[in-house]
């Protein structure tokens, strides 16, 4: 399990379902279950907690393509707008943390590469796609 803190947000990332405890699964405010039709998918669990609220969304499940193909999960948090961008496999998910809700969940054509912030814009890079988002979570 990897833990990091960005401002008031704590992020946990796991590649093993055995590490995610029952408490985390039961008390997640929003749970997004990832699935893949590929038999060779990788597992990921991403939790994001707001220190002020103690609540978190949980993104968990199998995804493809994964690290063996050069596609690693990526998370970008915009503290001033309380927006979280998550990319994993072909999944691109955007959450608002205030109030906690899913803004969008879309699929990329091949695989997610990375998020990059440039001022008030967020660049999403994928194998066959580049997209620009606002720091408020809206795709432009």
C-alpha cells in the first residue's frame, strides 16, 4: 500500500485486494467498481480521504492495460477546486470532493498515460488521445 498526502487530502493506492480492509470498503462514501473483459487485468484500489470530512471515495477493481504494458494508474488532485482526476487502464474518472460525487467516468481508446496541470487546465494523455479539462473537472 502506498500512502501520500496532498494538502488536506490523503491518498492510498494498493495493487493487492488483500490490503484493503473491510472498514475501508464499508465506509467509503462513493465506491466505483472497475471491471475489464480481459483475462489478464491488474488490480488497483485508490482511496482519497479529506482530512476535514474523514470520508472518501474508493475506486477498486480489475483494469487493463496495466503496468506490464506501460500504463500506470495516475491521480491528480486540484486542492483549490476539490477535484480529483483518476486514470487507470482505459478508465478516466473525475470526482468532486465537495460534495463527494462522481463527475464523469469515460473510457480512453487504448490506455491512460498521465495527467499534467498547466495553470487552469489539466492535460490528459493516453495512448491514442490527448484531452484538455478544466480544473473544475469539465472536459473541454
